[in-house]
């Protein structure tokens, strides 16, 4: 059975050669990677404090086990010609960004230019107020807005189209089992993990 992680890994591999040739053509330094946790954390702190948005800034809190929550809501609305209704991802929503294996972080870092799109996509997959196909379509719209390069957008889109069904089904199962993803209380200790925090219903 294909999992979201497996299919995404396959998708990344399928466009690896194209992406590397694109990087060389643009004279991008492909030696820099985010495989070291210390470097990743330093970059994340800088990135989380930098305002960027579709229609609102993106500000995040972080659990020790690399899950994140929105400190403020974010919004998206379709441009002319795009399908979909305006939506708001609420303050406190918990996300893991794009679930990309560490080995490919130098190619598709999990906190790349597509992060805003990934959070919106995570929310749509969790709420399931639209179809999976529409959620995947909106992911593409937001990546286009953020000018995600063609190779990365292709890999991510192919991954969710092929393997997103398992994540969609798993989210439905977890919601039916009572799991929640929008925090009412935020942790005050940096060592707190999502695994333990989500077990307390008073946090939601």
C-alpha cells in the first residue's frame, strides 16, 4: 500500500534530474543542504520571524517534535478564474508542513517557498469541507502565487495526487476518533511535544 511519504519520495525522485539541471542552469549552489538539525533550526527561527503571506502574515509556534501551530490565522481567496471559496485557517491549527523525507531536504526542504500552500492544504485535508481534488487544486493555486519553481511544484502536486488518498482517509479516521487539530491553549515550554500535548482535551 502506498503511503503519502512513499509516493512523495517517488515523485521527488522522478523529477530529480530535471530539478538539478534547472539549478545548474540558474547557477544555484546545490551543495547547501538542510540535513543538519542545528542548521535547520537556525533557518527556521529566521524564517518564522519573517513576514510572508497570501493575504496575511505567517507566524508560527513550534513543538519539540517538529510540529507547528499558527499563532495567527492565515487566509486565502481565489483569483479571477480560479475555483474555490475564500478560506481562513484558524489560529492554533497544527501542521507538519509538507511531509518530505530528510534525505530530500536539499532538494525540497520541508519549509520551502511552498510552506504557506502546504499549511492551507493540510487544513483542507483535515477539515474536508471540499473534495480532495479541490484541495489539491488549491495547493497548486497557492504555490503558483508564491512562485514555487516548476520542478518542485510538479513533485509536490504529483505526490498529493497519487498518494494523498491515504492521508485523506487517515485524517477522516482520526477526526472520527475524536482527534482535534486546533489548539485553544499553547504550550509555554519549548520541550513540549505534540504527541503529549494532543492527549489533553483541555488544550483544544
